[in-house]
């Protein structure tokens, strides 16, 4: 066995020198390159990249993160986001602890809120378990990004800010660089407020075409945004409509408001190991097609990438087993949601309010016979990322 290892190593060195891609040995080498090196370079200090760095560092690897911005969370100065807690039975905070992530950031359970659809009065929804955990994004101030950064640094991870990774085909790298293009856009504000803690969501094509608008308030800070999947060129109109809506429908006291914008990108690729690079998070298209709740997939894929290096498991097999079914279901969900008009939005709001919204979401975020039947149609409707 050691003899075989020496031979394979030797072949691999020659392969590296001449940059030969040996397809037959591809699966093996994808792992071997990382196993050889206890130094792992990671591009992007988002939730995906930092999770990978933390898990690797805990297993004795020297992880170095290259971040093109001056600090973590630069792309994400977007106030509050929801860490979804509906797609699996295990609570997301338990899942995070299981994979080695401490909750050293603001992480507040939200059990319900108000839901609006055109032509009906707002409905109250409430679940028996947290529907999502409110987290803050951006640099500093108890944000998820800051919390992950602190954990990584405490474990000896080196984070190089204002640095892009130098592209080198031979170098083994984990790529967690976020969206490549915009499949949806978000426009919103963060603000200070006297309003009590709350959550509200709006389905209305005049405010968020084929998407939704949301209002999140926690401890004197708020975020309101519209997430747009159609007619993105009229973003300003929908942003204004969203603000007008919240001002008219709710007590809406805001101070020190700051604008933000952002985007999301989803696709399902054939492989996420390409030219010696492992792709994670939104750089791999791991994003919820339906509503853009991508943080969970970013963190889990960062963990899987690290795990594939530590344990020698094939990363493609890992994400295809754990993430692909849920990504495909979200693709079908988006296909169906886009067929909805106001009638569909009203139906959805009522379904949320009728039973436990957490259970309703869980059922619909997981595979079913009907959704599997619809998958080929949904796939033909949306582009599938087959190349990186
Ligand atoms: C407005 C908005 C609201 C959202 N709300 C939610 C929500 O409520 N719930 C949810 O789950 N998800 C939400 N999302 C999606 C979620 O934020 C993303 O899915 C998640 O941040 C993806 O994590 P990531 O680590 O893959 O990428 P990112 O968080 O984008 O991090 C990538 C990092 O890589 C850096 N980078 C890029 N290129 C390079 C390079 N070449 N070299 C070095 N560094 C590089 C970037 O600067 C960035 O810091 C929202 C997104 C937006 C835009």
C-alpha cells in the first residue's frame, strides 16, 4: 500500500508539473491534492468560506482566507437576514453546533409574524418552533460574519483582506466567492426605530414581482426590503412601493435609514470540483431558488468541503446527497410560485395562517412524488449551471 501511494504521488507530481488532467484518476486526485497539503487556501470570507476555514482549522489544517474586501460582510451590509429553520427536523442552531460552529453572534428565534397578500386583510402566522433565526449581516455589531471571523481567527486562521486569490490552476483552493451573476435582486433599507420586535412578509407583484418584501425589527433596529425576480430594471419603482406599503399598513417609524442593494445566484451544476478547486456556497449556485435563503446552504457546503478534505470523501458525492434534493425541490417551488398571481398569493397566505407555518414550509421544501414529477419541466424552464 505505501508503495502504491508513493507511485500515485509521483504520478500526481508529474501531472502537476505538466498540468495534465487525468480524467480516469480525476476523482482520486481531487482529494489527493488537498490531502497532501495541510495548507488550504480559501477564496471569500463569507459564511461558506469561513465555515470551511473553521472546520479545517479544528482538524489541524492551516487555513488561509483571501477576502477581496477590507473586512467581512462588505457585500452584506444588509441588516437582518433569516437563517431558515424549516427545511429539516433538526434545529439549525443545533446543526451549527454539531458541525463545530459556535453561536457567538446575534441569533434570535422568530416564531411568526404577519403575512400580506393583495385584497385580503393581513394574517397572523405562528409556529410551535422557531421558523427562522434572525441574524445580522455585515461587519461588526454582533453579525454572523463577525462571529465567524472571530471563531476563525481564534483557531489560527489567517485572513488576508483586500486580497484576491492569485489564479493558479495547480493550486488547491476552496472557492467561496459568492454569486457570479444576479438571478434576483434585493433593494432595501436598514434603520433605527422605536417599533417593537416583529416580522412581516408581503406577496404582491406590485411590490416584489415574483418575490416578496419583508420587514424585520429587533431591539430598535430594522430592515425592510423588496426581493425581485422579474422586471428587475424597475427596481426603484418596487423599492418605493415597498416603503409606501409599510408606511401605509403599519406603524412605521424609521430614523437613520441607509439604503442597500444585493443579488443572488442559483444554479445546479454537474460538478463542484473543477481544476483543483472546490466550489462552495453561492459560488456553487447553492441557493434557495424559491426565496433566496442561501445562508444555510453556504454554511453546510463549507462544512462539506472541509469534511471532504479531512476525510478524503468526494465532495461532489457529499453535496449531491445532502443538498441537491433540496435545491431541486426549491427549483420546482420557484417554477410553481412564478405561476402564482394574486389568487395564488392569497391562497399561500391563507395556507400559512391555517396550520403550523413551519410544518407547511418543511413539507414544501422537501421532496415529494409530485415535485419529482415536475422537476424535468422546471429544469427546462431555468438555466442549469453545467460549467464553472
Ligand atoms: C439582500 C439580501 C438578503 C438576503 N437574505 C437572506 C436571508 O434572509 N436568509 C438567507 O439564508 N439568505 C439570504 N440571502 C442570501 C445569503 O446572504 C447568501 O446566500 C450567503 O451570504 C452566501 O454566502 P457565501 O459565503 O456563499 O457568499 P457571500 O456571503 O457572498 O461571501 C462571498 C465573499 O467572497 C468575497 N469575494 C468575492 N470574490 C472574491 C475573490 N476573487 N477573492 C477573494 N474574495 C472574494 C466577497 O467579497 C464576499 O465577502 C440574502 C442575500 C441578499 C443579497
